[in-house]
């Protein structure tokens, strides 16, 4: 449904109904603001539109708790899109978590003498690989409200009223992220889901998993030491994965591109000359 508003004496819109709900919950719109949608005979107050009555009733019952000193809320709450200012910070927090998890996973696979070459090629393993992490993430968000990556970047996840997430809501949130946020971790699908999540968040004010679960984030100021630690951990996690997977990934590439490498032997020489350090391959 498309809604038109009168703001500062001017007609604005149209807005989607979920945009209006979000602005009501952010207290950017008042019950006495005038609105109109198709089917109405004239302009009426927002509180008189059945679709938004419950939003204003909910605001009357919400009493926000005191601001937490160690995780202050965004100081610019009145900006047009206050909840989308930290999408880049959330992106890097998530991918630090995922890269660290993958590094630990592949290291354990190597230590227990798993068939790393088979695992690298298995579509089933690639599909199921992230499930343990999102179970861990759900517990961390329920227990602490944050994860290692989010903690380093000063992010916590809470309910709209400031309370912590239940285990059930944490699991639901993490499941949505696994599917809609990272596309099961599948190559191009993951990239596509990340892009779609970004544009959706810009549209509705927050990622779809937080919108559906009625969650929000609190953000602390940057900490220089934590930023340095994040950069170090990110590259260390990537290098550790290369140390375990590297020779198997390269071997698979050679097998899948035999004709190309035969046609361009100098390309093969270039790849061979650029081999990175890795753990001894177990056969």
C-alpha cells in the first residue's frame, strides 16, 4: 500500500506501509501527522488509519532502559536512515567471524587427518559447512549479544526494547542470515545475497533478518586497538586456510583447466612460481 504524508506543510510520498511503520517506531512520525492512501476520502491523522493504530499503541507501552555505558547508541538518531549507517561495519564483523570459523574448521580437518582434497571438492560439504557456525553464533548472541567480530567493532544485537535475544529468536535470526545473508556460503550466490541484503537494508532501514525478528543493533565508538586486531585476525585466518587448502585448490584448478594450461604454458609457469607456503599435503 502506498501512503502519502503532509510534512512541513508539503505533500511527500508515496511511502510503503513498512516505511511508515519503521518511522513510527523511530518516533519520526506523530499520531497527529496527516496521511492519505487510495480509498480514503481525504487526509486523516495517522492514528486514525487502522493499519497503524497498533504501532502507536505499542509506543505507549515501551519505556526504553537507560543507555548502556559500554555500548552507547548512535548519537545521531534523527538522521534519515539511522539504522543503515553501520552496514559496512556489520559486513566486516560478519566476515571476520566467518573467516575465523573457516580457518579453525580447515585446521581441525587437517589435524584429524581428514581428506582435505575430497572436502574441497564435495558440494555437500560446501553446502553444510557454515551450519555449525550459525549454531555457535545463535548461542553467542543469546548469551552475550555479540560475536568475536561484532565485539571487535563495537556491535551488539538486541531486541527493539533493548532486551537480549532469546535462544529461539537467535536461532531464527542466524538461520535467516545463513540463507538470505550469505547464500549458504556458495560462491556467486553468497555475493548476490550480500548485495541484495545491502539494498534491502537501505530500503527498509535494517537487514531483513533484523526487520523480521524486530531486532536492532547498538554501536560503540571505534577502538583503534580492536581495529588493528581485526585486520590481523582477518589476514591470519585467510592465510591459515591457504596453508591447508591451497595445494588442493591449485591441483583442482590444474585438472579443470588442462587445455588452457597446455595452450598457455607461461600461465602455468606463472602459477607455479607464485605458490604460497602451505602445510605438508597428507595423502
